[in-house]
C-alpha cells in the first residue's frame, strides 16, 4: 500500500484538505506528488547521520516524534512551524522546498503556492507516522528505544522506495521518475534542479 493511501486511511489527507480548504482528491494528488521528495529527504538524512537510520529516529524524536502526526489529525488548526523545522532538516533550504513544490506542480497540475502550504503539513504527517511506526512512544525518546525505531524506519524507507533493485513497488513510480541519475535517491536530482532554478 502506498503511503498516500495509509495517510488517507488515518484521516491525514482529510485534515489537510480541511485546513487548506481544498478537496480530498486535490490533497491526495498533491500528497502523491510531494511525498517522494519528503521520503528522499528523510532517506538522505538517514544516510548522512553518523548512526544511520537510528540517528534519523533520534532526529524525528527531537522534531516532535509521533506528536507531529497527532497535531495534524487534531481538529484545531495546525501550527506548521514544526513542519517547517522538519523541512529545514531534510531539505536544508527554502529554495529546495520551492523547487520541490514547483516540480510537484508539474506532476499534479496543482498550484505551486498551494503545494508549498501543503509541504509542512505533509512533512509532519510523514515524519510523525514514521516515528510512530518505528516505535516512538513520544513520552521520552530515550536511547533504548533507538534500535526498534531504527529497524522500523529502515524497513519502512526501504519498502516505500521499493527497496529492492528495480522494485516498481509501493510509491516508487514517481520516485524513480524524479531519480534522474538512477542512484535511488530523487532528492539529489531535486537539489540539482533547485540549483539550476536559482542561477
């Protein structure tokens, strides 16, 4: 099952469409276009952390853990500052976020400014969901929860990227489309596009 479907089942896309005043089908197509870049950013983070996937688990805990997901699902308006923090960590700059939104606009036909508003909410949904799946109990992200979280996240990132070579599995279609140089990580290509856009 694709992550977009999972988030829809959990009510994440409904919450997002309510907050942004858009239809659920718009939320769904926007999410499908943006999620591969968010996952690419998380995968990049995992590769750059000294502790690998476990380091990413720790980072997600610091950024708000499973509580990020709960905030978006709550009926009150979401404070997206934590979502922007997640984006800052995984993309490094607003220019990359802009390039990601621009790229998703060409995929989905939605307005880039709408996709930019969607990004922090989606980042919170994805990061919060991954933290929960990885065994985050949000109470106290202590060192001893790291192993379970690392294993959970590793399996999830692998699965969501169609982990096995040539796996056109769950949600890897757009990721492979974005992954122009075939190295399994679309984000570096997006960063490259952002670089060109800034020149």
